[in-house]
C-alpha cells in the first residue's frame, strides 16, 4: 500500500493512497487540475481514483469539492454531519448515489481497503481521521486536532505508515504576528498539534511495525521543517522509522 502527499498545509490538503491499482484520496483541498498534475509527477494515474474521504468541512480540505462533483464520477466518503455542513457552506448537493456514509468507530469496506474513521478533537462539526488497512498493511492520516486523545493513540497502534500533523513550534507561534484570538484557537484543545505534541505521541505509541512518519500540515508562519523533523527524529531515535515532511506546493512520495 503506497502513500503520497499531494498537498499539505493551510492553503490546501490532499493525500493519496494506492493499492492494487486503485487510488483513494483523503480531502479535496487541491484543484482537480493540480491533483492530476501532481499525481502525474509521481507516476500515478488520476483515472485510478475511486473516491475521496473527507475529514471535515474547513475550506482547506474541501475547496475543490464542487468541481469534483461536476467533473468526476468519484464517490465521497464523509459523515452525515460533515455532508450537511459542506452542502450548506458551499451551496452544493452531494447526491446519495455519490455519498458513502461513514461514522466514527465503524469500519467499512471500500475498494481494496478497510477504512476505519475515528473522531478527532477539532473545531469542526464532526471531524475524523482515517486508519486504512489492506492485506496486512496499515496506515493512518491524522491532521487537524488540538490534542492527542485516547482514541487517536489507540488508532496509531501497530501502523506501518503514520501521517501526523506537526503544525507549529510553540515559541514561534507565541512570538509571531497572529492575533491573540487566532493564537488561542491554534493552542486550544480543539486547535492544532505542536511539534512537541507530535513528538510526545511518537515517543509513546506502539512503533513495532512503524516504517514511515510523514509530518503534515506544517504552518508556513509558525514552523520550520527542520524544527519539526528534529523533534520527531529525537522521539523516534530508538526505532527504524524514517521521517518525511509533507509539502504545500509539491507532491511527496515517501520511500519505505
């Protein structure tokens, strides 16, 4: 099971998972043209996309959804509450024929994957992350959360690949130019994860099968890739896992 970050950050998010010739996208914050261009750059075929799993209704995760509804036949996997929020926000209708309902804590089979959505602490109506398994392989994509809940920790056990938010360096955020209100939102229990938060998870989770950690959703204002990487590598120093950084502007295809 292969993973690629097509885009990750506050300007747009889209992740891709490939297995047995089929591709699943996670989030639709990247234009269809850019999805196709970036998949071509890594040698993946956009014609293999089966569907898009949506984590929540914030713009950087759904901005391309109206275009995808008009120009593709893809299925959309999302919770009922998130579907309603998106339809109201974007003035679109996701027809039942294109909707694959999901629910936190309930697994479903889609294409060659077993998809296990789980809830996240974030300021959206019904935010989820996804653990995805197929033929003994496992990965999870976990971004946009304010703290590491017990559900998150349990969902990370035994993964081969973990894509995890490492949004900000706390001192950079505190010293930076964001408004006090925005700083408070990011720092809250339903905001985003700091490098330290992410390192705390990595240092305590079950890493017995972990090969790859991809640090995602890095803030361009309040973080540096070197800071995030250093923090994660220190937490993983007694493991075999390699650390990669997802990028806002270019696809990243981590090697095993």
